C-alpha cells in the first residue's frame, strides 16, 4: 500500500489525537455510567386488584408479549395510593413463577402422588363427591328439631372475596347444601 | 434542578420488607433464600443480588423493655464515595441525581470497591459468559437512576406504605427531618440524622433511632487521604504520562518516517 507523505501525516495525526483523548481521559469526570434500558418504556400497564388479603390494593401490571415485566402499586388507587406490602409486590410471580400450577391436580385417596387431570373431569369429580358425601351424612332432624345439615363438608373462603360474593357463597353452601363449617382463610 | 434525596425515617419503618421485594422486582434480581439463623431478619447482609435489606436489631431499653430497631439498609450514595475513589477503571461515577452508579462495561470485577466501602454495600456478582467462562461485576443499588431519568421515584420508595422512605426535594426533606427528630427525641434520646459530612453528605439520608454504631454504621466515615491522592492526582497523572509517552513514541515514529521519506525519494529504498 502506497501512502503519500500528506496521507501518512494525516493518519498519524488522527491516531495520535485519538490515543491522546483515550489515554488522557479528558471526559473521565463527565463520563456517566450508561443506565440500563428503561424496561417499561413501551409498555401499557393493566390495572388489577391484589389477590391476597382483604385490603384489596390496586396494582399496575406491565406485560410484554406473554410475560410480566414489572408490577407496582397503582398510584391512582384510593386504598393503597401506589404502595404495596412485600407480598403484594411479589404478585408478578403469580404468573412468572416456575412453581405455578396451571392444570388441576388430583391426588387419589391413599395415594402420595399428584397427577394432572382435565378441568371437566375435576369439576365432575368435585360435584360427585359433594353429592355423595352430602347424601351419606345429611341430618334432617336432631332432637326433634329440623336441622337439614351436613357436618362432613367444610367451606373455606378467601380474603379477596367481596360482600356480594360472600353472600352468594353463603346462599349456596349454608342454605343450599346445608354446610355449617364455613370459614375464612384470614381466621385460621 | 433542585437537589433530591432519598430519606429514610427508620422510626416509621414497620419492617414489612416491601422495599426489598420492590427492588428485586424492578431490577430483575434473583431471589437468594438464606438459612434461618435465629433472627427474623431475612438476609444477613447485602449481596450483589440483594441491594437492600431491612436489618432487625433488638436491644434492651433503659427501663428493661425490648426494642426492635429496623433499618432499610442500602447504598448511601456518598458525596465522596469510597467505591468511586477505589475504582481503578473509573467504572464508578456520580450521576446528576447524586446517585453513585457502576458502569458494567468498564467494571473489571477487581473488587477494590468491595474492600473499600465502609458500609459493606457494594459486592461482586459472578456471571458466566457464552463460552462458560466466569467473570465478575460490582453490583449495588443505583437509586433506580433509570427511573429517576424518567421522572419516577426509586422502586423501594414507591412501595413504602408508612412513608418511611421518601424521595423529595433535599431542603424540604432535611427541614422536615429536623422537625421529626425533635419530635422523637423523647422516645429515642439518641436519635440523630445520619448524613456524614466527612464524606460530603449522602444522597440517602437516615433518621436513626439510636447511635449509628447500634446499626453497625461508622460514626464519622471519611475517605482516606491516600485514596483521594491516588484517585484524583496519581491516577490521572499516570494516565497523562502514559499518554505523553505514547504520543512521544508516535511522534518519534512520524518524524523518523518523514526524515526517512525525504531520503527515500531519491534513493528508492524499501519503505519499512
């Protein structure tokens, strides 16, 4: 490769200048650490209600494709005003956790193993068991008083249920099926 | 832009740990389950993947009662930072928000910052590259600088439901801190505002319920003079000398080439 003297000088000058800037570190003080890409920049939040306790905090969920990228308290929600507890803050993992169960699981009586089953099968099985148990244990009269109850089935409600849901569940389980053991998760 | 700081009023903390989870959630840090060691404190101390932790210090009060002291332990973002002064690669710097951040591209994982941080904050994380080779990078709280740039508050602050964590105008926050201090003095006689002047103040200011030593904090931290001399004078000078040497060598090469070139035109010698 042939260089003219002028070209060579230009090139050398450029190299020297580059090295001078790099080595002398002229911009060291101003150099800013590159901040990470802002991960929720393009995402639209979906608002939801925390599934855990009865406070019912509002949560914003930032999702992308088929993944949840971030979740935080909804600042516009009147109950929590953007804050959350440690459990509510983990709500992203309800979806992303590897431990999440996505299919109904069945453990047969006496078995020590869970197996995956279909929703239809599971719902039928629950209905059959409720019917069979209720029929077998139903008490119509006790000490001359009509009681119409079964003590063999219990119902456990959750904190995230609202008034109307609780009313309907009571109708179904207490008035409809005759259960007396109706409990709430937060009392155990 | 007004100066903003993160303010931690430990007397308002109820130890819920939402800030810890919020930090992991925003920064996508993996969970680090630890063995139970007899304390309700979840993690013994900060690690490269746990950038804040609530410490639970139990002590007996003057009247024989027990008292539990919580503290949101995280990076203080020192005005004169130990880690920044220790870093030989200039990978650690201050942002315009006063946060001290690590540039992962520049960090070589030497660990000088880890040894020098008086608060035990910065730690090395080990990663494995595509070829299966291990490498290390210093990691710590960056005050959610990415969020600050977008006008949001740090993730831990947004989650805090007792207003123990606040991110707001510095003057306003410090004035309120003084008022709060006067208010709690009766219950916590040793209470103090922890904003060490020896390191030119911090961007995370604490209102502590007891002496700093109770929380394992240095009473009056100060960056060693030798470190300042090394970082601010010796290192730039060294780099300058290296630069000067390089330029001298190149300059010599150029002049030699030019001189050579002069002779070559007539003589037709080989260029080399």
